[in-house]
């Protein structure tokens, strides 16, 4: 599979889970991939494992996020694919929510996504040439929303609100950037087996598994394959969509 040969991709939060699986999927399709992690050693390890290169990033830092995108575009002669994957999930019933948890979740999940999309849009709008000297313009941005952004989840009000914002960002950015050849979509995973969901109680996971039409939880590579599709030319007429990857949790 070589549909992404010559494309430059940035995956935020590429050290683990869905991000790492996405790095692998994009690499397998031939893309040059830069991944980010908060810790240099962890990012280097993921990069060595996948043939990507690594940068550190705290996604809650708006300026730093924009600068990382700019750096990748400058070092690789442009940016074709951005996957805004870095995200956090704070759980807690409404009565337990603290102001700092709200700020942190919105900073990482929403502000970080806005900063990345803003900087990527600037880079992708620029004319450039690929490795074979062919002119290129535009690009594909994929954001990580969640089923809870649409349907809600008790104990996850802030996280759900942040993911609803991400889905909305994808739609608005798609409208704004389509004329420049930039597609913006989101995936909305159900419950995927990663570190993020490992802390959920077993009975919650069992319930979610049973509620999915496919009768099981999802795996990170099953989300990554959809992200790779949205990133590539197979999805060239797809923009502004929030695509469920939830095993039929929501139908
Ligand atoms: N798993 C699910 O069921 C599920 C469902 C719906 C949506 N999602 C979304 O999918 C995305 C990935 O989830 P996951 O399950 O793969 O999570 P994960 O296993 O916890 O991995 C999270 C990734 O994000 C990075 N990250 C976390 N906080 C960061 C920060 N403040 N700044 C920069 N990077 C940060 C982590 O990097 P470090 O190595 O530096 O910690 C890691 O690479 C998230 O946006 C999540 O909300 C997941």
C-alpha cells in the first residue's frame, strides 16, 4: 500500500493508543510521519518503533502547538496531513468537577485542536512541490471527536463538551478551508481499548461492549484505518464529516 508516498503527516499524541496506531497506519501507506509526545524518551521510542520522527509537545499550550506544526512544515517542505489526536479524559460527576479540570480539558482537547488546525491551514494553503517535483496544495485534517460528544455520558460532562466542540470545529473549519483544498473531518470513536479507557470500571466496559452492535470494544488500529482513509485521496470528496467508529454503539 503506497497511497501516501510523498505526503508529510503530523500526528499529535502519537506515543500510545490510537495515535501510535495511526502513525503505524500512515507509515504503512508510505507517508513521512512526525509524531508528538509530552516526554522526549517516550516519543523517541514510538518513533524508533514506527520509522517516524519525534517532537515534544504539550497540547494545552496554544503557541507551542502552532509552533510544532510550523516546524514540521518548515523541515519537510510542507504539511499534507494533520491528525489532532492528543487528548485527555477527566471523569467525574458534575458535583465533583473543579475549575482547573475544566480549564485543562478545554485547553488540551479544544484550544490545542484549534491551534493545530490554524497552523496547519496556513501551511497546507501554501503551494509546494512533492518529492517528484509535482505541484501540491491543500491537505487533509482529521480530528478526534467521540460518541460522547453527541450522546453524552454521565460522569463525563466536561470531556463530552470538549469533544462536541471538536466535532463542531471540524464542521466549521471544513466550510472555511474547503476553498483552499483543505478537507477537515473527525472520527468519533466509541469505546476503544487504550490507556484512556483502561481506568473505566469493568462493569462499564462490559455494558459498552454489549451495547455495540458488533458486541465488543474497539481496537486502536480499527480507528487508525479510518483515519488513514480520511487522510488519503480515497476520501477526496469527503469533508466536514464526523464519522463514527464505534462498532455500532450508536446506530
Ligand atoms: N480510547 C477511546 O475509547 C476513545 C474514544 C473516543 C475518543 N478518543 C480520543 O482519541 C484520542 C486518543 O485517545 P487514546 O485512547 O489513544 O488515548 P491514550 O492512550 O491516553 O493516548 C493519548 C495520547 O495523547 C497524548 N497526550 C495526552 N495529553 C497530552 C497533552 N496534554 N499534550 C500532548 N499530548 C498529550 C499522549 O502522549 P503522552 O505519551 O505524552 O502522554 C498520548 O500519545 C483522544 O483525543 C481521545 O479523546 C478515544
